[in-house]
C-alpha cells in the first residue's frame, strides 16, 4: 500500500512537472524564437549587403600598378611613342640637312615658292638658299616614298623660300598665299628652338592630322623650319580595334580628349566622358583621375561611377606630350571580387529565405506542440508514474553494465519507457559494432607514397606528344611542369578541317585537381568541331559542376579555321592571349568571364577575329607571367609582350625557344617553382 501511494504521488508530481516544464517554456520559446528569427533575417540582409559593397571597393584599392591592365596600357603607349618618335627623328634629319647650307649649282628643287622681294634679302641670297635646299628636298621626297602617313612636307626659310612635297599647284596654293611664316607653329618652333607637335585637326578630306615642325639654324641664327603633315587615322583605328572590356582614350597635356575609340563607352563608363576635357569634368573624382594622369608616369586610379566603381590604367606617350588611358568597369577589373559579390548575394538570399522558412515552421510547430502537449499532459500524465520506478531501475542497471564494457546486455522495459529501452538496446549494439570497426580501420590507415607518384604521372600525361601541322601556319607549344601539386594543361588537336586550341588552369591542388585536369582534357578532345567554342565550354562547365566536387577550371578555348584565316574563341576566366602584328602593334583576345565549375549553367559569347599574314598569337599560363626571380619580382606580362614584339620576325619555334630561355634565366634562384605552359601560332 505504501508503494502504491508512492507511485500515485510520483504520478501527480510528474503531471505537475510536465505541465510546468512543457506548456510555459514552450509558449515562451515559441514567441522569443519568432522575434529573434525576424531580427536575424534583417541583420543578415543588411550586413551582407554592406560586405558586398566593401568587397568590390577593396578589390580595386589593393590592385597594384603592376596589374595586367596597367602593363597593357604601358605596352600600347610605348608603341604609339615609337610611331611619333620615328616621325620626329625623320623630320629632324631633314632639318639637319637644311641647316648645313650645302649649295648645289646643278639642282633647283621642285615646289619652289618665293615671297615678294624684301629689302632685307637680295636675289643673290635667295638663289643661294634655293640651291642649298636641293639635298634636303631629295631626302624629303625619299621619306614620302617610305612613310605612307605623310601627306605634305615643306621647308620654309626665313628669307621667304618655300619648298613643298608632293609638288603640285594645289599644295602651293594651300601653303604659300597666307604666308607660312605667319602660322603659329612657325613662330612657336622659332621661339622654343625645338621640335613641336600641333593638332590633331581635320584636313579638307576629313582625315585627322597632326603637324610636326622642327626649326633649323645656320651659323647660330634661325634660318627656317622643316614641317610635315602626318595622318593619325591609324591611331584612331587601332583604338577602336582594341578588343576586350576596356575603353581606350588619349588626352593631351591639358586633359583634353584628343583621341578615343569610335565605339561608344558602355554604362557606366560614359560618366567619365561627360566632358571633352577631363580636367574640367563635373565629377571631382574624374578631375582627380585627370590630375594623376597628367603627372607623367604610368599607374592606375579608381573613380566612382554613380553607384559603381571604375578603374583607369594609364601611361604617357612622351613624344607628343599625350597620355593613353584605358577605362574599365569594376566588374571587369575584379573578377574574384565580382564572383564573391555574387556568391554573397546568393548566400544572403538563401539565408534570408531559410530564416523566413524557419520562422514559419517554428510558428506552426509551436502551435501544434502546444495543442498536442495540452492533450497529452491531461490524458496521460498521471499514468506515467505507475511503472516509472521499475523501468528506471532496469535502465540504470543496464547503463551500469554498458559502462563496464558489457555490450550484450538488453533491456526489457515496456510501457511509457519502451522507446528509451529500445534506444539503450540500439546504443549497446552500435557501440559493439563501432568498437569492432575501429580495429578494422586501424589496419587500413597505413599511408603510402602513391599520391605523389600519381600526381607526377598525371602531369606527364598532360603533354601533347604530336602537334598538328597546317600549311601557312607555324604551331609550337611548351610545357614545363614543376614539383607543385597544381595543374596547367594545354591541347592542340585537329577537329575536321579546323584546329582546336585550349589552355586551362585547375583551381585547387592535390589528387582532386589532378582528376579534374585529366577529365577536362578528355572532354575537350571529345567535343566535335560543329559544337563551336561556346557550346563546348558550356558542356565542359556542366560536367565540372556535376563531378568537380568544389574544384574549378579557368579555360581559354578557340577554333582556328586555316582556310578562311578566322579564329573563333571564348575565355572562361583565363589569361587573355595576345596577338602581335607585323608592325609590332598588340591586340588582346579578351579577358573576363567566370571559371568553369563556379556556376551550374554558363553561357559565354563567342568572338571571331581575322588572322593576318605575319600575326603572332601567344597563349600563356599563369606560371609564365608569375615566374619570380630571387628577389621575388614576377616576370610580368609587359616583359612577355615586349619579348614577342622584338622577335616577331622569327619563326614560332624560335620565339618559343627565346621565351623559354628568358623565363628560365630570369627565375634562376627562385624558391617558388611554377608550371610553364605556352602556345605560339604564327601565320606565314
């Protein structure tokens, strides 16, 4: 009877405890959870939005002046400076001949115009001047035969003698009647006593021109000027043909835009070009960029473009006193920051949606649990105490045996604690199996050196043993793997009547990256030519997203049509290859894009370009430009571009050999080995 009374008293106590610890805390926790989740949702959205803005700006602020965009601006400015410098040298050469006063009795240069007689100069003096201009006039004519950009050259002397070439009545009429001595460039060259540039301006045919004027002296006295009218249409054409995401332009020493691409700048870059003079722009940030550009050194600057940021890489063109700039939108400059930005926004959206869903589920569950608890407590609370003591004693004995290592013990408790007894039995069985599994696993965890051997074998297998041959083209490739666990790969193969060119770098290291390198090379070779570069890359992205296990692949893929001399390509986050034409001008094959495997679905736009005779195209891996010397200085894109420019007349094999020797010599003593992969294609 005493035991029965004890059980009844325990049942009542359990009833009261269940009511107190189930109903009241459940109600309190439900209300607090709803309030906290709503606040957390708002905090997550606000914080991640601020982080997104901060990441984009930070990615640009830490960008060094050695960035590829700055190196491209330097290389392009050097080409233009070479163009103007060569013309200035030629003009000064003719002026030096004119200053020598070497008379020739047997020559009267064509294109002579003589000003009305002045008391300061006698006919004899002018005849001597005319004879002295024969030699420089012949040199001037020779320059016109070799320089197609020259439209008019002339020598004007202080005593009123004018020689023009090409000789025609029209050229004399356009130069002589208003007196060449009254032109601003004549007076400016005379006062500064050095070569000057004026322009640009448009001639009667609408061509954009510049005038170069060099003074010459005889016996220390100013004797006249040598002038050339030069067409700079090729500069405007080259700016308009620069491929990639940037927008090129040129300003003079006052900030005035003197040349720019014929294409319109995309949003939001048009904010930079709201005024024809950047130094007078409405935006103070644009004026600040102009001030940095006018300092005369190469570099980069960030500019606010409304709600976005922009990036301007620049370098001086010293001969005419100009500065070349290339403007980029922030998302085209900072691909990692843009990807992180997109990922953060996706995470923010998912987190916010998850919190909202959780809030709704907590609300529904709280209401359901409240109703179920009320019914359960009122209907069954008083019954639990009837068997509780016996069941607890049984389970306590079982727990004691398990603690001593007896995993074969079993509980036979029934009633309200039957589930707990089943859990104890399952726990005992699982512990027994787990102990046995530990012994088995210990035997299996003996390491080996197979991982390193496997990675080395994979790198050797990534080398193409035979390159396709094509009439009219030279195709050479280089692959020097290092001891690192990172993987670069290339492939050159024939696809029907075209040649497929691919180069890629695996994001990651170790065995997983090795498997991705092998799979990617096999998939690239398996794609038929008719799919085109965009479809091939899209298919490869789907496979990497599905099986890559968190790895990614930056990849450049192109199809060369040797019959029509057309290159069709896409770039998925890889280094932009470049082409050097026979004249030494450089063009890049686009950058930007996201590496494969980052998104489940990826659509890239194909680009088609012509391949001209003498063009040299170079595709290179990160290791080529990141190779360091013993001081930690990288080889760099500018050094690679200039190397190809200086050796563009050689064969593809010779260019590749020189590049390999230069990089190896540069990186002697470096403690950071890198993989070197490079493809050189030259059209004969």
